[in-house]
């Protein structure tokens, strides 16, 4: 028990420091190449902070622990949306770019609804769960998202001189690599330790996936977004969350299905609907209060919804 708790603390420390290095390196690279912070957040940072979900889901799919696969992805997305945006918005109101309001947030909603339809075989010519063919289709949609992001990389970047670049390129790349390693290693330690503790309490795989594993694999997004918000890099904070949710649904879930076709438990329908509803709420929040900004009261509302949701999940688990 003492060793497990020690590993949990070590994992958290790795997450905190890894996120700090990742944000510093990614921001410097964005400035060096005159690329927007939002694009970096939607790609490098989003992929890096989603790496723990990819590792966990890869093993879970191979072992045919399908409830853990879906629970981790759906739970992580709900944690990202309600907890991370909630806490980050409470730290500092989050300004959101027009492209995020009209493109990335709707794409995140589309992905959630599409998974709901595919998993329940509510579309013609699809089977229940996620087959390898459906996984390929999802990956093609994801490739389209990446094409869109990279086509916009320099659209809003500001011209800078070499003197305005705070770090050298090689040092920035090293910070990103070491930061990602810290996030992946720390996230893995946190998940393994948390699952071991949870199993001693006889918690079901579905509940573990939706809560402990989801929260553990989402800690990189939490730490990265809070650090980015404290440094006033709100584009990285928002891009990280929305990008991670898109990565989880359109990349990590289909990769899991390629390893082994996924059998879907319809008990996850409620969780997917909450994810879709929360995404709609985030979109609406862009037009209430200060436009294109997640105000503190809106962030607090998101966080409060997640607390109520978690209580219900545990009670019904």
C-alpha cells in the first residue's frame, strides 16, 4: 500500500513537471516557426497529453477489456470538458478564438454523436460496437481534421524576429520530448497505482474506466491547461482540451478497434449523451456573458455538473 501511494505521488510529480516543460517548449516552437499557439495546442500538445489514453487503451483492447476501453475514452473526454475546462476557467477566464467556436467545438460534438451512432448500430450498414472497417473510416475523418489544422498553421501567426524567440529550437524540442516522456510515464504510474487501489475496494471495470482511469489519464491535460492558463497561453489551454477530445474519439478509439474489434456496452449511452450535451453547453457559453470567452461562472457550472455526474456513476456502479 505504501509503495503504491509512493508511485502515485511520483506519477503526479512527473505530470506536473512534464506539463511545465511541454508548455514551455511548445510555445517556443510556435513562435520560432511563426505558428499559432492554438495550432500547437490542437496537435503536439493534444497528442502528447492523450498519449496515456493511447497506452492504456492499447493494452485494454489487446486484453479485450472493452468496458475499460470505452470507459477510458468517454470518461477522459467528460473529465476534459467538465473538470479541466471548469478548473482552468476558474483559474482565469478563457478567451476562445473564432475558429475554435465554429470549427473545433462542433467537430468535437460531431465525433461524440458519430461514436454514439456507430457503437449502437443506429446507422445503416454498421454493426454494434466498433469494427476494424469503422475504425478506418474514423481514422480517415481524423486525417481530414489534421489536414485542416496544418492548413491553418500560419494563418494568424505574427511576424517575429529572432530576438523575440525565448528559447533556441534544439532546447525547445528537447523540452517537448522530455515533457512528453514525463507526461506518459507519470500518467502510466498514476493509472496503475490508482487502479490497484480501486481494485482493493472492489470497484467495477466500468466505474474504474469512467472515473479513476479516465481522471488519471486526463491529468496531463489538467496540469498542462492550468499551467497554460497561468502563463496566459489560453489558446494552448483550449486547443489542448478540444484537440484531446477529438484525438480520443477519432484516433485513440479506432486504433483500439484495429487492435481488436470493440464490443459496446449500451450502459455508456448516458455518458456519451452527457458528453454531447456538455459540448453543446460549451458552444452556447461562447455567446453568453462575454462573447467567445468561458467566464468563471460558466466554468464553475461545468465543474458542478461533473461532480453530480460522478456521484451518479459511483452510486449506480
